[in-house]
C-alpha cells in the first residue's frame, strides 16, 4: 500500500481529508494508506511557505511515499484590492517558491511531492452535485466559492461547513465538474498504479 | 587622664617581645598579626575594666591611639582599629575554635565580619566559607547583606525535601485508562483539545493525595463517588483495578519512594501502597497543590488546609498575608508583579471595615485610590495567586496549575514560562500546567510539552522528544498537527 501525507492550508481541508469517508475512499478504493497524523495544517499561506521544509521533514519522518500539498488559489482580484496584499500571499508565488524547495536537491531530495492548486476546497463542494449547492459558472473559476457554500448552509463557520459536508462530499463526483479536483484524483490514482 | 594613658601605653609595651609593633599581615602573616590584635583587644578590655572610672572610653582610646601611633609609627593602631580589636576579642574570647579560624583571615576580612551583629553560628558559617572558598572582603559583605547563612539553612532544608518525580502511572481513573509519564521535566505543560482529559491527570494526583490524607474510602465520596471516578469500561468489566502510582526520588542520595493506591473494583477494596517509606509523611502531602484559580466548582468538597492556597485560590488574602511577613519573599513577589503588570505600584493585605483581610492593589497612576475585591482585574488577581502559590512554602512543591493563562495578555504569557522555569530552578518546585494558550506553548522546549488527546473515550498522552518541533515555533508545530497525538479539536 502506498503511504501518502498531505499538507493543507486550513482546518476545513483538514477535517475533510481526515474524515472517515475520505480515509475509507483512499484506503479501499485507491489502496492508499494515510490518516489524521499524516495531514499537516500550514494554517496560512505565509506559514506554508515559511514552514514548508519542516512540514515535509515531519512527513518524511513518518516514512510517507508521496506528499500532496493543497494550495488555495483564492480570489486574486480581491487580493489586489486588499491593501495588505503582498507577494507571500500570492498563491502563484507560493507555488513557485515551494516548487523551488521541492526541486532543490540540496534542500529536499524528495521528488515525490505534488502541488495541487485549488480555488478553495469549497469549490469542490460546489462541484459535487449531490451536495445541491446552487452556483453559476465553473467552480474552479467562480469567485469566493466559500461564500456561496456559507450562504447555502447559512453559517459563517468554516469548521461547521466542513463538519456538515464531510459525510456527503465525494472527490470522485467533484472531479466530474472541477478540473482541480480531477487533477487531484488522477494524481492519487496514478501513484497507486505506479506502485502496483 | 594623662597618667592613665601613660599607664596604658606602658602596659602596651609588654604585649610583645619586639620593641616594634608592626601590625602588617603582609610582613608577619595573618595569624601572628591577628593574635597580636586579639591580645591588644584583650589588654584594652581588661584595662578598661580595671580603670572603671575611665569615663568616656571612646575619647580615651582616641588619645591613646594618637600616642601609640606616634610611638610605634604604625597606622594599624588607629582609633577605629583599637575599637575593632576590642570587638575582635569580645567576639572570640569564648570561642577558641572560631578564633583560630578568624586568625587565618586577613584583618580586612575580619573587620567585615565584625561589622554586623552575627550570632556564633552565623559567624562560624561565614568564617568557614570565607576560608574554604577564598571569599574576598566584598563577597563577605555581600553574603552577610543578603543573608547567605539563611540561604544556606534553606538549602539544607530543601536538600532534605528536594525530590524528583520519576514517574506517574494512572490506570482506570475516569478517562485515564492507561497513562504513563516518565522522567518528566520540572516544568511540564499539558496541551490538548477541550475535554481530552488534561484535568483528569491533575485530579488523579489530587485524589491520590486526598486518599492518603483520609481514611477508608472517604476520598471516593469527596470526588463524587466510585461510579463517577472509576473508568466506565473498567467498572462494567468488574475485574480490573484503579491504580495511581507516583515514583519520587528524594534528597541527594536519591532515596526512591513509590506511593500510590490500588482500588479493587470487584471487591470494593482500597489499598494504599508505599515502597521506600513506612507511611506517607508530611514531606509528600505538604508538597502537593492543585490550583484552578476562581474555579469554585472544582473546589467543592475538597479538603481545605488552612495554611495552603485552596484549589480556587479563595483564601488568597490570608496566605499572602503570611508570606508578606517574610520581607525577602515580599520583595520578590512585588518585583515579579511589577515586571508582569508594570502599572502596579504595590500590593498589600489590609483589613476592611468589617475586619476582614483584603487584597489591595495600588496602581502607579492612582496611588491614592487602591483597588480591592471585584475591582482588581482578573489577570492581576491571577498573577498574584500564582505568585502566592509558588512562595507559600519554603520547601519544594509539586504544583499542578490549570490554565494559568486566564485573563493574561499574550506578551505576559510569553514571560510566564521563564518565570515558571525560574521557580523550578530556584525553589526546586515541580510545576505542571494545563493550557490552551498558543502563546504559552510557543515558549516551550520539546521535553516540556505533553500532547493530550482522546481516542475512543480514552485519554492518551505523548511526551514530545527533542527534534519534534522540526525547527518550527512550538505553537505552530502543535497547531499544524506536527506533534504525535495531535492535541487538536478537529
């Protein structure tokens, strides 16, 4: 069985990935071993960059074969409007930074690190038709999918959203409508095929 | 008068065979110079007794010193020194052993030891240390000023009472199905999600202490009855034991003690167990405190010892009043309060109109309007309670503090860890705390942190090891799910 670790940005991603449903999906449908202790939470994009090496080392100590880093793309327009916007907040900059870490053989020799850019994990909730959330357009392009999900569930709490949806959400269904979800799923499938 | 002085000076000549009196440590060595000084002191004292009508001794010695200094051309015979010779004789005349030690030291060292009103034990201690450790004159003065002798006595007392916690083992106490904490650091912090069982660990130790202080199974009643204390599953299975064991090692010789209890769930029998001691002595019971400031709920029914801070710190004023009788402790406490809450000028305990003792806090900005009772801020009250806790006994304490962060600014919390570490080093306390504060965790080293989590209703503990933080800030490592056991709510 392939052992996989994850690095996510926030608590709601953590809740979805560690949920019994997702873990069972990984284990029984894809043949991937993971678990709550193998999901690390960067807690912000700036921290993701700052602590990336530590997070990876921690997973390496657990002897994972692959590491997936989920980076939120967020809404660039909104970020530009925000006066506090600075390069460390920019997902593209972060991705290129951590790619540099990843590809630098002197730093991290690990070649099995994949970076998945998502709009936000909430975009995948939109993409999962069974969750029945109304929206217009492509879930990977739409602005602020988390607001749409929040309005739908009438809550401001991301933890509450994740806790409500963790039993219903399916990555396979989301992959039907979201390119980023599909990329994630394909990559997960690919590594299991490679190993078997 | 002139005749008396002449008689004095004539008698002085007989003190030494040499025609010259040279009181120089360098030329003759400390011992013989000091012997001569002692002799001179004796001569002066006896002369003064014989010439009882001498009148003002001080002015007599002044005149005598003038003539002696001219006669012997030696500055060592100044009026001040003559007075010190008298004192020198007076202090050591009945203590030949001490005198022998004093003779070994230089005259300046001896003068430093004559300046203060020391009793024989104190003088003996300072003499011994000055000789053994080659103390400078300044060091002697510093040690006397700072009550080095008292510290020495405390040190002896502490050595007897100093203990190391080797291990804590708990089985089937509430959610603690099987907990082992081994070789904990003196400052130990338990972090974990709400309701993960952190408090149960402290409560189990408290239960152990209560059961040691009470007879039969009274402790069970105090803590809410067997069915609420014994782990639910263990109670249902009915063939297990509730166990709490604390391994301690006392003193320099590492005298190992194990004390604990075993409760046979099936036969409802409580057995107290001791290894290394016949029975539980005050050494252990006196050393334990559990504190959850202002948590009245947890203080319900608990044994309240009059001279110790109660679990909710509701007797803070009376304990602090006792501590404040010790000026040194008072000074240290006030200094800490001022460091942590700079706007506070001083703290005192005063009687209110009804005669009840009350905590009074004076702020720098309002020196005339002190704060009392409810007007004292939560944080200030907490800091004062914490300080009271650590200073309430002279002996090393095993203190369990729950959530000391309540009401405190994050910057103060960062300083709280160095403060707690100082308390463990200076007073040999063991300080265990539970916390939800990232600011507090941020200051810890790996070994000081225990992550607590609950799995399937059972509490688990994970002692962090060196390297676990992966060079990240400890709080970030904790909240990023990097530490074994997680300790996160979701």
